[in-house]
C-alpha cells in the first residue's frame, strides 16, 4: 500500500470510485447545464421521439407525451445529480448503503448492460452519419468513433465537461437553423394537430419510453457533479441538471417526432435528417450529420467513463481495488472493447428494437431510483459514513436486505403492467389495451416499502461514525487509497 498520493499523469484523471477530498473540489455549478443539455441533445435522443407516431398516434399528442415524460423522468435523475457534491462519490457506489457491499452488484450488472447497449446504438448511428457524409464504410467509422471516445473518457472528467460546453454552443447554431428549417419547410398529414384524436396506447408508450430514457441518466449523474464543492447546495445542483437535461431532451425528441410525422413510414434516422437538412439548403444535411457524429462521440465517452466506474465498483465487491490510473486504463479498455464488439456484430434488428431496450432500462431502474432517492432524501437525509461504504464489513453490511427486497418487490408488481411491443404484454397492460403504466406502480411501491423496512435505522449513530472518520477519510483520499 502506498502512502503517497498518485500524481495526475499528463492531464489524465486518476480518481475513479474513490472519494474526492474537499481540497480537490473544483468547477462551476452552471457547467452542469451544458453538460446535461448536450448529453441529451444528440440524434440518439431524436430516435426516442418516434414511438407514438409509429404506433398510430398523431403529432400533437406525441409532442405532449414527450414533454410530460421528459418533465417527470428528469425530475428523478436531477435529484440523483444533487447527491454528487454532497458525497464526493460516483453514482453507482452510492448504492452500497441501500443494497450492501456485495448486494449492490444486482444493480451494477444492469447498469453496465445499459452502458454497453447505449454505446452500441450511439456508435452505429455515428458510423452511419459519417459514412453518409465522408464515406469509407460504417464499420470503419464505428472503430474510429470508439477510439476517439476512449481517449476522451481516459482524459476524464474535466475534458468531458469542457467538450460538452463547446458542443453546446455549436449545437445552438447548427440545430437552431435545422429546427427552424424543419418547422418552415416540412408539411404534415391532415389530423396531425387534432386534439380530438387521442389514443391512450401510443400516448402512454411514448410517455414511458421518454420517462425511461430520462431516468436512465440517473446512474450517471453524480459521476459528473462529484468534484463540485458541497456548498453549491442541493437545490441549485438540481436546477442546473434538470433544466439542462430536460431542454436538450425535449428539443431532440420533438424534432424526432416532427421528422417522423413528415416522413411517415419511410422515416429512417440518418437519411431523413440528411434529406430534411438539404431542404434548407444543399449540403446542410451533411453539416448536421457531421456535427451529430461529434455529439455521439461525446456521449459514447460518457458511457465509457460511467461503465468503467461501474466495472471497478463491481470488481471491488470481490477484491478491494486501489483506485489507480492503471485500473482506469484497464476497465476503460474492456468497456470500449465490449461496445465495439457489440456494434460490429449488431444487426438491423438491434436498431429496430431500441425502443424495447429503453423500456427494459426503465423497468430495471425504476425500483433502484426509488430506493436510492428514498434513502438519501427521507431515510438518511443525506447523512452517510462515506468511509464505511468502502469497507466489506462496514456498517452497511454485505447484503442490504431492505434495499434488495424493496427492489425485487417493486419490480415484480410492475410485471403485469409491462408492455414491450411484441416481446411481452402483461395482463394488466392487456386490460388497458396495451397501455403501460408500470412507472406509476413501481416507484411508490419500492419507495414506501423501503421506508417502512428502514424505520429502525439509527441515522444519528451513523452520523457520529461519519464525523469520527472524516479526518481519516480525507487522509486516505490524499494517499489515493480506500479507507480502512
């Protein structure tokens, strides 16, 4: 065990799952706005806004479903973001107080699958965009995109924040012109704006996919706020994250719905964007696609970064890991390789089933987000003995039975309400003509059950332990090791 801090190497981020000491906290709170705006403002998000149109809904109700789903789904992810500056920890490691040192593997596995799934979709889209404009073959560009994203993720936290800020400024120009052009040059079928043509099934399907997409960001958010000082306050952290993510999400999803409403059955993400751009002026479609590829590279880097943290957390559950630069290198490499293999092996069926993937993500993370937020904001009210999170036999235990039971019960009671295209429609969803309301079942059941099961937790005792270990925690962080 080393007793000296590991230096930052050539600008590369050294920290991973370890606590960020107070004297290393930096950054400006408003940077969260462009980070989460741009993370959502890319064309993978555009594809989320298609499901209502493809299932027979009209344009106006699709737009309303998108806005409602975004406003509700983002609410949860933004509250997770507010945990970062207060705890100085990445998001998924915070699951240990609820699920246990080993028990948290349950959600980490799902998180890692999510990172991989999104990166397969993102890199394929970027490859298609670059092949359409520069040519050379989709698979070649998938490799190039993955390699660039890996370098960005390796440099780490600060470069990701900076890249998203500059991309946001460029996005406002490029997609501002594109959006105005779409509104002025495209025409829509009769009845597109008829409020009397409401259909519950496509509306709720669109709402569920959008809410799921926004909630899926919940496993990332503290990763990108944990270096901020704790005095930024929970409320302000929430606001910057919420409005950044919601505005980016609504913009691109609405754009996707407008393009789908115009193109109809012939809609195909990359060709339709290219065609719509060229209606503004010749060659503008290519400009939009080239910029879109940059956005997809940035969000692929986010997924690699988060995937690496999740993988390190999982390994640490079996054998304590000293969070070094070398560990980051290896886990980032593994995460990038898995994403690349998945993208090169993916078929058109994967792209077709992207909405089903988003629904599955929603189902898996609704109980988790419910338990995690209930624990942080109601049960423990933000008071954690952070050093104990890194101890296999610490006060949070190896298995957090309250969190695991609440998660599993919440998931099980959602099953009858699942509606996943042709894959599975639960009996309750069938009775509702295919409408999916599982979100409204799982959230309160998991939250209330967890609250009831944790009534005996002595938060004051845990707070005293945290205070007693605070100095040792800071010292361990400076020596770049886990607390003992």
